[in-house]
C-alpha cells in the first residue's frame, strides 16, 4: 500500500512513516534538477511502499543521487541496501561516528538483530561532520552534530527556509528521542536540544509522527522543557 506523501515546499516532499507493529521513519525527498535526495531510508519492510510513493511523484530510483541518514537505527536505515541495489550511482552520507560502524557491518547502533534484519557492510561516500553544508537543488542544509539519542545523530538546518530536519532528537508536542539504546545519553541529549532551541526554526521535520509547518522553535523549546524535567 502506497505511503502518504505531502508537499513541504517546492521540490521538497514528506513521505510519511508507516508506524504500527513495526517501526518506520519519516522520509524527506528533495529534488535536485533531474535527480533527488532522500533524508532517511525507512525500514526495509516498507521499501516497496516507499518506492510507490516515489513513483507517484513521477520519479524513479535510477534518479536517486544520495541517501542521507540522520542516524543509523534500523527504522531509519533499513532500506539502504534495497535503495543501493535499485539506484544507479547513489551515495550514502552519514555521520562520521556511525558511518564507520556501517562500513564494518557493526550492529551496535543499528539494532538490526533486535528488529530482524542485520545490515550488510555499507560503503559510505561521505562522513558528515558538524558545520558541513549540503546543497540539494535550491536548498542548503547546515549539518549539526546533535548526539544523545545516538552518538552520531545529525540534524539538518536550512536557514533560508528556517527548516530543521531533526531525526530522532526532537519531535512535536514536547517529545524527544529515547536515550536507552547503545550510545544514548540523557545529559548529552539535553545539550543538543538546548542548542536546537536557539535556532530560528519555523518548519520542524522530525523522524517520527507529524511535522510542524509553523512554530518549530516553540515545539523545540517545549521538548527542552520536558527533557529538563525527566532526563
Ligand atoms: Zn532512532
């Protein structure tokens, strides 16, 4: 069953996670001339549904240029081998910390064994670091290293649009990422959220649940307030 797709901005789409018994993540598709980039891959169980959503946008996997992961938990990374199999010249970009583990086929952060799919070693074309800038079509994303949910969690901030792809660091309605998985750390997550709360964010695009098209900064501040109470 095809996933629901919503337009976020021109050439920028939200492929909604199919959350249920199995975890899945939101995927953000950004067009770059006749190619496109995905932020997060979603879980492998829903790969076919994701592909149908992509084809409904008039695109096919041969046009997939880059797969950029916010972090490597299986619900975000699980479809990576399938995308690499079907795409042509697709690169995988991920944080330095977690990229090295993916190349080694190390499951520590991915948690594939727990969720029924061990990823094979994946070659990483670019290991992203704090301050890198990623240009996709008309958009330029600043890479923010925001650990706490996992050691190599990244957020991507687009200053022109005041838009933040926040992975599992912060969600809407005061929610934030869990810290009980390997390399998770509550004190570190609070620092990361505090940093995000300073940014002029209007649109908040998290890895799970809904997106906010307005008032993203307020949502992040609420997450910070709750995180300070419970972490
Ligand atoms: Zn996660």
